[in-house]
């Protein structure tokens, strides 16, 4: 099994896995969060580890504020992503693909990611 080095602490990853499995988040695609409060797996990461509330952005998307401010990588992807200081983009693209294209549930993403993503 391939493992991936993140820039996240063990505690941040554990909070994220717990939230992904909690059933408290309605899953969405293409954006970290939208106005219908649908979250992609990376949006859940921000929601449990971010230091600020969500801000409304373009086209009804929610953008984060503070240290986890989202970036739009529309040049290489149609999804919003977290800063590379949180998690390298290659890992985020892989997770986005599992969320948006493979239609894995948030719980399935947690089960896939937990043995593969390594804390800093």
C-alpha cells in the first residue's frame, strides 16, 4: 500500500477522520463547501481544523478564511483546494477524485485515507 506524507498533525488528521465518519456532513462535490452546506472531504477537513468561519465566494461556493484559506486551482482542476501548507496538492487531487469522480462516501474516504496519510 502506498503512503503519502501530509503537512497535517496527527491530531488534525484524527479530527478529520472522526468527522468524515460522523454522519454529520452532507457530501458535495467540486467545492470545499456550498451554500446548501454540502462538503467535499477537504471541506470537512477545513471545517474541523480551520480557525475561521466560512465566507461566501463566487457562484454560491463557500470560501474559508484565516490560515486555511481556500485556493481555486481552476487551471488544473475544477475543485477548490486547501493550501499546500496543510496538505500537498497531489494528495488533495487524489482525495478530490475519490470524492467527486469515484463517488466514495465520506466514511469510505476516511477508511481509505487513514492507513495511507502520514502526519508531519
